[in-house]
C-alpha cells in the first residue's frame, strides 16, 4: 500500500525535522501501526490505515478526522484549514511533501464536499494557495474521475537517463527525489480500492550511466516491486530490431535522447499485451491503456485518473495533460504556483513559445486547440500503439509533438471528429530547478534562441511530412514557410527580441501577421 511509502518518508526525514508530536518516535510508531493494520479490510481497515499514516506524518488528530469532526465545514473553511503551515511552492526532493499531497487528497475525498466547489476556492488565486494543496485537489479530482471509469489496466512508462541522483532520497543526495518509490506510492494511492482497475510501471534504460538500471533492479528485488518492469533500449539495438536500426538508423543510445526509449517501451508494452490469449494483464475484454511521463516527479502519477477518464468517460480516442495554456493548469515556480495565463507571462521564453504556437497552427492545422504539445503526459489505447508509432521519426526535442501528430492523423483517418480526438486536462507541473541547475553545462547566452530555432526547423520538416503539398493548407502556408526558411539564429533572435519589446505579455493565439514578422526580423 501507499501507506508504506508514507511511513518510509516520515522515517527518512524525521531526524532532520522533528514534528511537534514527537518526531522520530511518532514516525516509527506510525510505521508500526501501519504494519499492524495492513491485513484489515473495509471501512475500519481504511480508517485505521489512514490514522496510522497521519500519525507517521505527524498530523494532528483533528486534521485526520476531516469530514467527520468538521461536519458542516465549507469548501473555503476546508481549504483554509488544510493550507495552514504549508509553503507556497513545492520541493520535489521532499518525500514528506509528496506524501502530504496524498494525505490531503484523502481528506478532501472524505470531507463529502463537492470537488468542483473546492476547486473554485483553491484555484481562484493559485499564487496565494500552497502548491501542496493544489496538488492534493488535483489528485482528489483524478481519483473521483477514476472511480467513474470501468475496469481497465494502465501501463505507465518513463525513460531513465542520468537520474542517478533523483532515484535516491534527499538524505543520500541533495537532489534526491526517491522517484521510483514516490511514483509507485502515487499509483497505489490512486488505484487503491478500485476493483478491476490495475496498473504497472515500465522503466526503460536509455543508456544510463552509473548503473542506474542496477540501482532500480536492486530496489525492485529488495522491496518486491512486482508491478515495476525494467527494459533496456540497448536490447532493441543489439537485437537489430528493424523499427529502430533500419527505419530510423539508431546505432547507439546516445542518438536517442528520450524519444527512442519511449518508443521502444510503447512497442514493448503493446507486444506484451498481445502476447497471450488473455493478454498480459488479464481478460482481453478489459481495456488496456499506456501512458508515458517524465522520469522525475514534476507531474504526480496520482493524476493518471484524468487520463483514464479522458478515454473512458469523455469518449476521446486519446488523452493528455497540459502544463499551461488551459484552465486548471499550474506551473510551480521557485516562489509559488501560477495558473493560466500568469504562468505563461512569467515564462522567460514566452515570445518564443507564442511564435512557435503561431507557426504550428498555420503549418500543422491539425494541432488546433493544442497548446502544450510537448507535455510528457500522454495516454493511448494500447491496441492503437503499433499504427501510431509506425510513422514517428523524431527522437529529439520534437518527439512529443511528432508522436501527437501521428496519433491525431491516425484517428482523423478513422473519421473521428476533432472534438473527440484527444481530451486535454490541465495538470500541475513543478519545475525541477535543483537537478536542472545541477546538470546545466552551457554558458551560451543564445542557448534558448538556438533551441527554439531548432524547433522552428523541426516544424518546417513536419509540415513537409504531414501536409500534402497540393492541399489548400499548403497553399495558405506557402509564404510563411518561405519566410521561415530565411531565418537563422541571428535573424530569429532579432525577431523575438523586437516582438518582446513591441508587444510585452502576449497570449498564445496572437496573430502576428507575416508583415510584422518580416519587419521584426529585418
């Protein structure tokens, strides 16, 4: 159960941060109580387990009882009470904060209050609301949506490359996130009590250094993580799998970035699911979904209920999250969480992102309605995977967009209407400043101009691949394509800086007009 992870996080941090209820001794007592209640079932067992978890964390008993003790509490009162003592931002290295999100989400669920009314309060001023509470509300909403879904299995994929620090606890490394235990705990919490709804994790080695896969394998074996499966991209290369070696020319894992690893895991999961008569995870009549996410804890796995609901209850062909650009999306920065559009305005690459979106809509019109195409929180029906990934070519920065385009085109050819292609849910995303800064090696002041110029080049290549040159869409985009082909890093930089000076804060759907772009770049 997820209780084990909470007790583990409490024990790991209690020595450094003694609570007013006795610190380490209480954490150990809570862990013992959680173990003792492990065999109980039904409401009594759930209540005992929750009480044990709260004791391990050091919550006051009044908080634990939530909806029972605070009968008649309003959504505003609940949010105010749960916010007490919480920081505005969120620390990804704190397993205690990660588990508190789940504890508060549980209390929200047991309060009996409308989740929509709670969201109205919590989401009204996100910059003044603790990010932990925002996470908890999102997780509670996700679990409620999962409860309305029928039986199904969810395979969750992430690629590993350089996560040797984040796999460890904060006590073991300053940037440690204990990411595997936390991902497992979040999924256990989400699926707990959901009959016929199951999950597993596929972690794919993308050419890890420092024997990361060995560390994960050790964790898996020592703690009996049967729902965690490990695969290695090198297997695809060594096995001369045609999809990778011949069609995409992949010679080693260094050429992959993350794209090839995710593609291999998607392909592997699809083959495993179809490998037996009943399917790897039970009856073939039970839907099987597969999603992928980032390796760190920037997006809570407890939000996977949104992905299931996007397909099962919203009736869309696929589903995904969005870190910005849509309602109920939040970016947690170094000082607080920001909602839309404030999170967009606060982005140092704001104008680059707006121009990229302008370009996508005109060169790739099937992306209409999608703002965060590169969000690594996408979900598909597993039986559709072979045909979706068959045309994906990118293994670099534009992999997520390429995969999305292939999926949209696949469903469009089946006659799926635009509003049923993909359900997009806003999610909370916490930027991993510590590890990003730890890994940063470039002092190039033009680094991001070069990165976004590369994205412009990639969009031009996708336009060529996905848009029929004889189509009306190609004719409409002809002049814009010609202009973009004249851009180099210097002209791109001048254009962006001129637009920033002239326009200031600018929303995604701003129509620059080709004349203005040409003038800004000249």
